[in-house]
C-alpha cells in the first residue's frame, strides 16, 4: 500500500483478473448434450453448471468445499435513527451464529455448506457517514485485504453475506453515490422501519452525500467514505475469489452494494458472480439489472446473513448433481433425439 495512493494495490490486482475457462465450458456442454433429457430442458440449472465449471477451470465442476462467509460490522450512522433494532443486536447475533441458532445456520446445515463468520470490530462503529468518513482510505484497503484472506485455499464456491445494524442505510448511500438519482429511491425499510424511520433513513443518506460531495468520483473513495467494514471486506473477498478462480454467489441488498463498487471500477469484475436472490429490500431488482446479474431465486427474502446466497447454493448443488450423476442416453438405453 503506497502512502500517496492507498488504493493502488487494489487497482493493480483488478488489472490481473483471470477470465473463464472456455475449454471447461465446452466439455460441460458436450456432456450436457448426451444426458437423458431434451436439450435445454433443465433451463438455468444447465447454465449454472457451465458457469461453475468455467470459473473453476474444471470440465467436471465440483462443490466439495462450498462455504458461506458472513462479514459482520457496526455503523456510526445508526445514531441517526435509521434502524428498528439497537446496536446491541450486532453482538447478540454473533453469539446466535456461534450457537447455531440463526436461519443461516439451518440453511447451511440442510445443504451441506460450510459457514464462517468474520467479526470486523463489531463493538467499534465506523464513522457516522452524515458527518465524517466511515473509514480512512488506509483502513478501507486493510479491511479489503482482510476480506481477501477469508477465501481459503480449496474452497470451490463461496457465498458472500453480511450482518450489521444500519447497513442497509450504508448500502443505499453507496448506490446513490454510484448510480445517482434521488437518494430516497435507494432507501428501503431494512429490518422493518415505519414511515417516519424511512424518512430519517433517507435524510441520513442525503446528508451523507452532501457532506462528502466532491469526493465521490472514485468508487474506492466512495467505499471508504460511505461504506462499512463488512462492505469493504466483502469487496475484498469477491476480488480474491476472482483471482483464485472461485465462483461467487452474492446474497442480497448489502452484499450487492460491495459488488457494485467493483463493477464501477471494471464492468467485468463480477463475471464470476451470480446473484443468489432478489431481495425485497429497496431497489435491489434495479441494482441487479444495472449489474447484469439475474437472480437465481425470488422468494421475498430480506434477512441478510447470507441466507439468500445459501439457498441458491443449494439449487446449484442440485444442478451439479443432475449434470454429474444423470445417465447418458447410451448408459440408460434411451433413444436420443431423432
């Protein structure tokens, strides 16, 4: 990290991002063509397997070590009354994850997914973005580096999620800075705000944009000033996965905000990602359309904590099982297309 340009290392890493393995994709397509089903009959399940193998660089893709990574942080902007829940929930939910009592614990257990939680100084809120930067550039880069280390060697697919009271406000501020328009357009109800709470939330986003005006041309500066530790760490994890050829399944509104920062730097930065689901929160469907990401699921979820990504990873496991274990026409003695 250089003193004058702390983001230089991140830009350098992005310049070296690998692309998909087209030979692996062709091998997958060749097997798919002789399986006991009409061509294309499994719809998107077929393209998900091709995506998985192309980014793993494997003609025979695997899901032997899938893991959901949840990054947890706290936010100074909660002082503005932007959440229906108190900051104390942050530590309480970490304890709940550890005890196996959260929804994400159950989903990961049901689908045989690994689960890791990363405590990003949960008891130390970031700066209140309405009055100061959330993070300094150096702290932002250091947190991205921490997120990069979360993608362990041997992982063959990673789900990216988060937990943190106030972080849908952070996500809305990031989208407003990256995409423009009326700041209130990006604001949703989060954990269940009433109308007055939504107005306070929109006012906080507007105040943050006004306070940081003139410093939001660089997406990484946007991340540092308006983001949080979990958004910075998620951006780092997404980048690390790309460099290691690990496919990524994004969770909802907040996780996608971290991805949007990378997309603003390079529109191809998310080619190794799929959107696990479209959230009921805010303008998530519009965000996904802007990023060119079609959601795997649409279940009206807005929980966070990697839950939508984990559900989608269960679907991808089913898709891969069909591709790997289904009989070919020759094996089953079934006549192929005429």
